[in-house]
């Protein structure tokens, strides 16, 4: 019995002994592989506005330009009332939809499910983000002009507003907005397309203006010298 107990009490071979798992510190257990940087994209409203201005969405840009032109022609040139135009547009849409639906029924086709139309949540969020971005930019610009005490920016803003008030005496609000829309959709596109040529022309204009300034300054100095010489001769 003693021999059996001694055999049982003998330690087993190292291959059969299961070692406990190595102890890991708290840092090793909590550490995770570094996550990839999250790219923060600009608001969707600014992307849409940028695409419209630079004609990346040609159909949408063309629709905006045609709608602005038609509105200006009807309201300013033909002197129609805004409520009258809205009523005519609503009547035209309702009549076209009515004729379209009846024509589809006569042809034996199912009319479109117009009552099921709804504005998606994504579209409403895009519009809300666009409006919020515009308001934030306006508030940030106001604080930048008034709070930061930059006299140059303040003088530029006041000068721009005075120029705007002077231009407003020659035109009405609708014409001014139409000109702003047309210029906003043409000038940035032309600048981006002919960026190098515009920069070269601007550099040449700066050089010519500098030469002209130096010539005028030299003539003024020479005239002052001549006047001083004449005064000395008279004395």
C-alpha cells in the first residue's frame, strides 16, 4: 500500500502537466489596436451648393438658372404679381397630373401612387443642415467683424455695405438678386477654368500699376524740385 501511495504521489511528466495561462496586465487586456481616423465630411448643404455653383450637377444648376431667369422675367419685365404666378403654376401642375392620370387609365395602365409620395428623412435633414450651416456662418461672420476688433475687416465691411446701399438706389431687390445668382454661377466657374491666365493677367497688371506709380511719383518729385529752384531764383 505504501508503494502504491508513493507511485500515486509521484509528480507526472512535464508534458502532461498543464501550465496555467500567463498573467496579463491590465494594460495588455485593455489595449486595443488603434482605430482608423474618422474623416469628418463637410455638411451636405455646402456640398450641394458647391456642386450647383461649379456646375458639377449640370441638371440642377441649369434648373436653378432657368427658374431664376423665368422668375425675374415674369415679375420684373412683365410686372406680374407673385401670387398670380404661384396660382398659375399650381393650376398647371394640377391639370397636368389630372390629364396624365386619366390618360394612363384609358390606356389600361395603373396610375402612379401620388398620395404615397413623401419627403424622405434624409432630404429633410439635408435641408435642415444647409439652413443651420448658413445661420452658423452668418453668426460667426458677425462675431468676427464686431468682437475681434479688427479694424481692417470692420472698414471693409462698412465700405462694402455702403457700396451695396449705393448700388441699391439704381435697381430693385429682385433684379439685384437675379444679378447675384447669375454672377455667382458664372464668375467662380470662369475663375476656376481660367485660373492660370487670370493670375498671370493680375501679376502683369500689378507690375504695370507699380511702374505707373513710380512714374507719377518721380514726376511729382521733379516738379517739386523745379518749383523750389524757381523760388530760389526769384529770391
